[in-house]
């Protein structure tokens, strides 16, 4: 597929223009004019480039376009220059989609976590630009706090890392924001949520949920964000017929 057509397809699907993001969303490196085989992963890194080369892929799509965040100078020297050189020498283009792959209501990280939990009545929250990045949903019937943690452990291959249970003893309405999404706690409480699921947490979060009387579980930044890039690979194969493979290079943080 021509890379300009593929870029158009991705941008129509993920609508990066609608999000207020802090990195490049879309094509970061154009190393070939065609896309014939794709590798997806959570973060742009050396080992993902290795996987793409091994797969004879000419395109990588990531959630975290490391090197293309706001504030990074993108001068082609050092490790960043080395990665760019490897992409160009091997004809591998690079795409990054950050918030668009959190907030998408079909293949986004948060909606897929919500569906895996069995939540219903899904709605977005935590607005970033014209779109929301988090998801709120409800269980058909309330579950105990302990039952909620067990369900969350079943969604994530490595279980949960922290269970901070200071809120309601039963959980019905749940807010989800993958990665470092705990900034949405107070909004979730205002929406009547009983619990929150996120990826990584800062030192202040256990204090906040204790003092607010709220339930929160975290499962790791990377581990809550495998869902979108994995689903995107499947969608590309199904709808475009381009071979695409998700490569999970685990990161426990």
C-alpha cells in the first residue's frame, strides 16, 4: 500500500487532530514509499526495531513515539540518531499514536480494558482537546471490592501491582485511564465512580485515594497499554490485508 494512502487510513481511523497531545501523532519517519508488513508495539525502542528487521517489516506503529515528545530536540545524534539511521538503512517507516490510541472507542486501550472487565454503558471522560481519553462503565450487578480486584487481575496478564481499597465496599461504576492516568481520580469521583483502574501511580496517589475514600488499582504503564496497538495490528490485517504483528516487549513499570 502506498504510504500516503496508509497514513490517510490511520488518520481517518484515529483522528489525531482531535486530541490535545504532547508528542507527534502520525507519521514520524518516512523511510519507504510503501507499507507491506507492519510491526506494532507499545514503545519505540531498539528491541522493537530488531523485531521489525527480523520480520522484514517496513513499518512500525507505536503508542509511545520516544524521541518525538514535546521538549525533545530531535537532533539526529546519539541514541536517537542511531535509531533513525537504523530505520532509514532498513527502509522502516515509523508511526506514533499516543492519546488517539487511549481514547478510541473501538480499539483504544481503555475501552478494550472496560470490555474485558465486562463493563456496560461505556462513556468517555478526561477530555483532551475535542475527545476524551478515559472510559467509564458499569457492571450489570455490583461486585465486592475484592471481587473487583480479582476481575482486574484476570484482565492483565501480570495481574495488578497496587490495590488501594479505601472506598465503597461494593463496586459498580468504574473509571479507566491507562498509562499514567491517575490525574482523573477527582473527575471519576464526581461522576459517581466507585473505583479507578490505571497503569502507574505517583507517590501522592495512595495518600489521595485514602483521604478521598476511593478505590484504585494499578497494573503498570506498559501493561495497561498493550491493548490498543495489539487491536490495531488485527484491524490492519482484517481491513487492509497488510500483514501486521504486535510485539510485546514487556516493561513492568
